[in-house]
C-alpha cells in the first residue's frame, strides 16, 4: 500500500476493473482509487507484498513494481503473455516480469494422468525453447517434458482431452483444436480473447472457447430478482439489444425465454439507487421509462424508453443511460438503496437580517453586504477565504473590523459538502487557525493560503477546487454546461496550458482547466490606475494585440484583460502573477516567505530565472543561506521545494 501511495493519491472506494490485476469488469469490489488519474486497485492488490518468490524464477526474488498512469508499461507477463498492468512483480537482474494473478497461481510440478501421452510429464521451470508435440508450436518457456521419450508439451496441451461436454454449449460436444478454423474469427466466443495453441470448437455452430473459459465457465443460469423475476440462462452468439442498458455490443446474453428478456452479464448486478455528479438528487433505476422522447442527462444522446435507465423522482424530465450513470467520475460507486437520504451540505453563515450575516469564521461580529468597495485602490482588499483581491462587490465586510472581507460567493460556500472529484465529504476550515500555513491543493497542485476544504483522510483542497459543483455554468461558454473530465491532457481554452483535471463541454469540446473559471472578471493594475480591467474571453484571431506590461504579443484567441476606456490589453499572468493565492508571511524554519509588491523604480531580478520581474507581486525568501527575491511560485518550487516540507500540510 505504501509503495502505491508514492505514485498515486488514493482514497477508499468501490470499483470495477482493477489496474493492478486487470480483473473485475463484471462486479464491484472494495479498493482504492486515485482521484487525480482515475486508476483503481482492488484492496487485495493494493496490499500485495513488496517482495515474493516464484517457482518459475527460483534464482532471484521478485519485487513489486508500480507504474504511474502516464507511463507506459512495456513488456508482458512471462507466464500468461498478457500485457503488464500498472502493478506487477519484476526481477531487474533477469528482466523477468510476472503479473499479480500469475504469481498467485498454484504451480503444477507434475502431470501424472495426461490424455495426450502415456508417461508422466514434469515441469521445466525455465525459459527454454521447445516444440510442443501436440500442437507443433515453437515456444520459449516452461514446457512439460517426458524424461523417457524426450517430448515436450505446453501445460494446456498436456492437460487437454480430445472432446468435452460444455455447460455453455450443451447442444453439441466440443472437440479439441490446435489450428484456428478460417471462419471462426480467431477469438473465444465468450470472453473475446484471441485463441492460442489449443482450444475447443463446435464445427456445427462455429462456436469456440479458449482453455480459460473451459476451466472457468460463466454460470449457465442466474437467479437475480433485482435484474429479473425469473431465472435467466446464457445463450451465446446472439445479436440482441440489452433490456437493461439498451446496448448491443456483446453477443452473449442471459435470456428469460418466457418474457423475451435479454441482459448483459455485467448489467445483472447494476446498482438500484445512486447519486451522480451531474444531478442534485438521487436517481433510481427503472426497467423502462414513460413513452416519449428522452435525452440522457450525461451524454445528451437519445435514450430508448423501452429499455432500462435511471431517472429522478423529483425531476420528472431527467434520465440517464445506465452506462453513462455508472462511469468513473460520474458515480462514486456507492449503492444507496436502503440508506436514508440526508442533505450533506451545511451552511456556513446565519442570516441576522437582510444584508447582515454572522459567518462561522468570524462569529463574534456581524458582516454587512456591500456592492461597492469605497476604499479600492490598485492593490485592492483581499478576501479572507480565497485570498483574491476584492476590487468591487458584492462582498461582506465586518462592521467592526476594517480588514475582514469575504466575497459574497465565498461567504456562501457550504461548511460541509460532497466533493465532485473523489466523492467524499469535505469540511471548510477558516485560515485564522492556520495563519502561517502554506497549503498544497491535492487537485490543482497549487500552493495557497486562506480557507481550505479537508476530508477525514486529510486530503486538502483550496476553496476554488473545493467549491466546484456540477454542472458548472460559465459565461465564457453560456450555451452548454461544463463537467469535470478525468481524462486529462487537454488544452485549456483560456490559458493554452495542458491540464490533468479539466472542465469540459460534452457538446462541443470546450475545455477549461480547474483554475481559469475563477479568474476575477474585474481587476485594477498600476499601469491603468483610473480604470478597471475586464476579463476578455478571446477575440478575432486576425487582430493583433500587445501586452501593455511585458510589451510582447498577446494571443487574441486566449483569455486576457482589457481596458475598455483606453483600449489596451494585458496578459493574465502579467496582470495577476501567480502569487495571487498568497497574502501574508509564512514563517517556518528554515525558510521565511513574504509576498511583496513589485513597485520599485527598476524591476527586480529573479534569483532563479534571472529575468526582470514584471508581475505585480514577488516572493521574498529568507533562509540561513541568505535572502532571495523570486518572481513566481514556479521559481520558488524549483529552488526550495525539497526544503519546504514544514511549510504546508
């Protein structure tokens, strides 16, 4: 578990396919998911031992290897030849790898009663070349040999018999084949895997199964009252539309003949009551919807009302495809049937009278709603929650303290809520108890000060990431809602950077990274003290713009700030810098940080990138080695990240 935590940010949940063993597509199991990458591990796989030994590689021990989501795993399991998953055992001396499933398999040393040879066959646990006497295929690993006859066999070939009666194909016996018939398609009719050196085939029905499905056949019949009131039986190789999900992508239905009911195996155990990120209420599975034209609330595509789908009891026009509702990132994998519904969100303020509140972060005083900032200058007043400047209203100001300000939207943030990223309850904490703590948001990986959302597992989010709710509506894309997209590596329309967590429009491929939707719409800057600068969401790409601060060309297709009075434009980073989420001194040994205004007659030189800083704020870093002035958090991380463990939680 500890080695996994070095690569992934894990939280406990339930999931389907495990990225450690590649099993679990048809059932939900307990485990851990990384909320940044979406990778899921079964609990048993996550707790695998760090080191093991195998009879297939007796000369050295095998050590666990874990690969990150964005790193390809090259190579195959030496035993089953499958592509290696994100977690496997490896000997670096011999370049020998084996997956988590194969390392746990019982190793057969001897086959005494083989049906293909008269003498006992013994395992040679080495990577040696041989030609199988049965299938005549040349191979390079782990043969079973007859010491008397000097013959070699694959284990599957040695254990095979010439003919079997198979539960999933009772109408005809299946015969052993070692060559794939030309019209069979070359794949197992049940699992879809490629047929290898030995398999079983019915020539009458053109039905093939691999050895693994012969040894572990799917159940021929199922009794699952939540799926269907009668027993259902497997009828492979039939084109059908699943009554549960409306899809036709798997030709192996379970069927109730008397009801003409057909269902996928992995739709049988579907959850009945769930909560998804795309809707405010619980949704319930229905075997069919009311007749009419229905559109999925996730993918916006047509729902076949005769087939099963999820719908909301409170919103009569909301429905979702079964597969859309149960996707990762949409559903938190928690079945809510039998669990009473309660409102998770808890308010953070109490209304005294119209325009007056008491906020939990400042309980002793009353705060008053204001529409304009009478004392606004080019520096602005800072919101205690998000630490962004407050150049204009609406905002709440303490009636007794001059310097305690909260944006209205920050004051209304719930004290408790469900987070959309990893679907756990998060609690809002004010900054007064953590005045010198520099936080690191687990989602956007940015440093911050101010309020924070925290889980019971001590996962920390800044207020921007913690406050996101789906669907998110943003004025830069007014026609369609935005949803959290976990696929990552998309280019943000606002800043042009690639991001791991993004907000995407499912209709037209519009992407924003997590931070850009929270940029202030209206700011002030010393280069235009008399006017406000307004956030512009892109202009005609044929026009040419220059940034007033750095005097470099500005991409008109990306977001920027503009003065509508003076017709001058500014890069966002030049206007705000990247220290906008910091507001005060951070004092923790051995480093002291101080955010200072860049108001010198001559621009200061950054100690890391050696450029003359044109950002509005700089970072003064004091340590036993001296004092450095840095232009950005990027430069700070480059020089001080390895020294700053005490600075953040």
